[in-house]
C-alpha cells in the first residue's frame, strides 16, 4: 500500500485510519454474520468529525507523546 499526502501529519493520519478500518472489517468478517453497509451520510459525518476533532497536526503530536511515554527513541 502506498499512502501519499500533502503533509506528513495528514499522511500518517490517513495511514492510521486505513489500518483501523481494515482491522475493524476483519473483526466484523470473523463473526460469520452478514454485514450491513454504513450509509454514505453517516460515513461522511464520521470522517468530518475525525478531522475536526483530532486535526492532522494534533494526531502527529499525540503519537510523539505516546512514543516518548513508552521510552521509544524515534528521533535518532
């Protein structure tokens, strides 16, 4: 998969959201039940809320805080 964005923050946010969407789809498929499609309006509303509430820069800063709290040396 190749994810491209006009900023690093936006690209990382899209990558994270894609990974979560794939994980949730796999979990739903594992139930063996038939799946219902989410209405386009509901999906669009959710996408709009995600960007508004988190923001691209906020996501990257949050990820840095998580890595620092775990003692990860990502900056070298």
